[in-house]
C-alpha cells in the first residue's frame, strides 16, 4: 500500500472519529449530565418531573408491612401502563387507612417516557394475589370491573389522581418518608 493511500485512510478515519465524538459529547450550554435527585416531599400534581423509579419504590417500601415493591411500565395494547407490584405478610398492611390510596398515588407520580393510560397494582400475600378492586373503585369514585385475579387493581385513565405525573403524596399516618435518593 502506498504512502498516499495510507494517508487518505488515516485522514478518513480521523474525520469519522471526530464526527462520532462530536455528536456524542454535545450538551447544550448550562446543562448537566447528572440527573437531579428527586424530592420525596409531597408536591402538587404535575408540578414536578415526578419520582424516579427507585424513589417510588423506596416510598412504598417505607410503609410498614409492605416490601419488595417494584414500580415500572410496560406497553399495553397501543398505550403504556404503569405497573406496581408489592408483597405483604399481612393483608391488613395494604388495607390500613390511606395505604392503598398512597401506593396508587406514588405509582402515578413516577415519571416514565410516556404518560400511562392505565395503572395497575398487584399485591402478593403468601403466594396469592389480593383483589383490591372494590377498595380502589371506592377511592376513584367509579366502578371498574374486577380484573379477574390479575392484577389486584386496574384503573383506566385514573383522572381522580390529577394530571400525570401525579402529586407526590404525603405518607399515611404512622409512616415517615425515607430520605431522598
């Protein structure tokens, strides 16, 4: 290979590397690549960027009797569904005053790449799923059908919780909020 061909090849490689590196590192002036730490203090609906997944899980896991909370989304039909799963050792932990509403609102406050059209909650207790749809219907002021064993609660367009991302709720009585992550 001649010196001229090598020089052209090296020049082409250098230009390609500069283009790739330039496109990867361009940040608008005044921005940071570090994500802000979410606040777990109560906030008004739609007023913040919402909760991170880990912050939402920490809030739910801070409720006595609730553990191994998982909060996320998945595509359901043509839209997105907010999904919450949590474990209880005693059914009374999720049915205690204010707890079900709190868990649903924390799930609605989680930020995702697209607004969920549905919100579902599955509560496991000793290998079985609890049916909490009647209690969720009372909270929502509507009569959604029983989800038939999976999940525990299914809410379509839960407008009773306000605009998405929803407000970060105050913890129910007797529960202290975990520190911000």
